[in-house]
C-alpha cells in the first residue's frame, strides 16, 4: 500500500512539467490567434475619421480706450470678449481633409460657422478647396492687436472653388465664387514665392465690393448699392532677418464713384522667445466712407506670461482726413489651445 502511494506521488511530480508545457503552449496559441484577429479587424474596419479629429481654439478678451477726433466726439472705453474661435479638422481619407471653424465676437459677430471646407490633395503639387472660406486676396498680416486697415477694406469671406499649385516655393491659386444674385462670375488669383527668409505675393480680384465692409456700406448708403464690379490688386512682401521681421502691403481698388481707395502698410517687428515688439505705419486714401483714418501709427508689446497665454498692449494714434488726432490704447489677454 505504501509503495503504491509512493509511486503515485512520484508519477504526479513527473507529469507536472508536461502539464505546464501544455498550458504554456495553449496561452501562446491564444495570443497568436488574438494577434491575427486584431490584424484582420484593422484591415477590414478602417479607423473612423473622428478618431483623428484635431481641435484648436483662440480666446481673446480686450479692454480699450478710444479718444474722439474732436470735442464733438466723446471718448469711449470698453471691455469685451473680442474673439472666441474654435477650429476642428480631420482627415477623411488619404487625400481629403474636412475642416470647420466657429466664431463669436461680442458686439460684432454672433456665434456662427465662420468657415467650413473640404480640401483635396494627391500629395503632389496640386490641391483643391471647396466651401466657405476667406478668399486668398490680401495678406492682412500684422503683429498689432488691431486688424490692419487693408483688412477692414477688403477681407472677403464667401463660398468658393479654389485650385492651387505649388513647387519649390512658387505657388499659384485661382478661385471662382458667386454673387448674391447667384451668378458664378466672380473670381481672382494669387501668385507668389516663399522660403524661410522672404515671401512676396500679388493678388487680383475682379470685384472688391464683395468685401464685408462694402456689403455693409451698400446696405447703409444708397450711393454704393448699385455700383458695378470694381477690380482690385494687393501686393505684399515679408522679409525675415534674424529676429527681425519686415512686412509691407499695398492695396488698391479701381475707381468707385470717383473714389480711388488705397491702403498701405509698413511694419517692423522684433521677436524673442517670450517677448515681441512691433511698430507699424498705415496710410489710406479716400477711405473715409468706411470710417477709416487717413493715417495710423501703432506700437505693440506682446509677452508670453504663461504657457499658451499672452498679454499684449497696443498704443496707436489715428489721424482723420481733417488732420485731427486720436490717441488710443488696447490691452488684450489671449489664450490658445
């Protein structure tokens, strides 16, 4: 009896390694099968576009003080949410990207879809964009807090079809869009060159009266409601010299009811890691109908006070057509995410 028990124990210990080996083999087989199944699922069920969604945004709060040009105009002060912008973009497939931007500007723009577009590129030099976008007319680039006077005149947002080509720094774009009367006869083009040190572009549009400024003016002043197409050009240049950036832009519209509206800008800005200074001079001609000054001199200091958090202070002096002066300032707190 004792011998039988001893043999049974010895046999059990001898079988333990074989049982463990069988268990280990089963686990390896299971892992292999799971890996194969995962591979099959990845090939048969492609990633959903929303899995690659990129979200970014800007939030700007501004406090301003503006002087009247003369004793008949009161000084004004205000604090407002100047900008809330939320942008989303996602690749739909290997060649296509969809993007949308929402915008709210207190006292100026209700919360709305600012832009929404589909972009197609075959990873070569050609690209197509369809949707509601800001047309490639005018650079309107500045390191001041305020928008440029050229932007106030000629920024245009519309639903358009845009075709572009670029190679070795050279680029060209052409676009068409419709009037409010649903006639697809508006358009323009941009040609230019850009590298790490310089960029220069020339823009043309066959009717600058499509800008937001002129659309608003036409609603308020019957003199501008029945004007014909007014071509315009914009030439802009930028040069990077170490930490110094020079930017120039000239905008010119064809004659509008005897007015030859132009806007010119020269700006120099110096940039360090967490600090920048910018000085600009802008001049306009015949832009009084758009409530724009004859001349503006601006100085802005911008500081990165925390990660993705900026504080900017702009001082500017406007001169109107009667050569009255207005001294103003704006303080802006901004975050990006």
